[in-house]
């Protein structure tokens, strides 16, 4: 479903929200309806991140918002 990313927390924290939107959309489209925390967990797993901190949480919220705005999810 999601492409596996390498790099962990630092890479995910530096990722472009538009790139993350490409990771968020398949989770919602395949598993939806799905709780946003589950979307964050699945995306974090794909990037090799176990704990979603404030910085990554904000990036993923932006990614979800971008996906919604562009009618991807």
C-alpha cells in the first residue's frame, strides 16, 4: 500500500507535506473510513518512525489538509 521510506524521524520531519500527502492518500482510500491517528501510525510505519512527535504531527496534518483540498481523499 505505502512505499517504504528510509531515514526515520529526521527524514520524515524534513519531508515536504506534498510528498507526505502521497503517503496519506492511499491509507485513507484503502482503509477509510479511518481515524487520523491510524493514518499517522501507518505513515510513520512506512517511514520507520514509531512515535509521532509534534513536528511530524503538524507535517502530517498539513499533508491531510492538502489531500482534502485537492480532492484526493
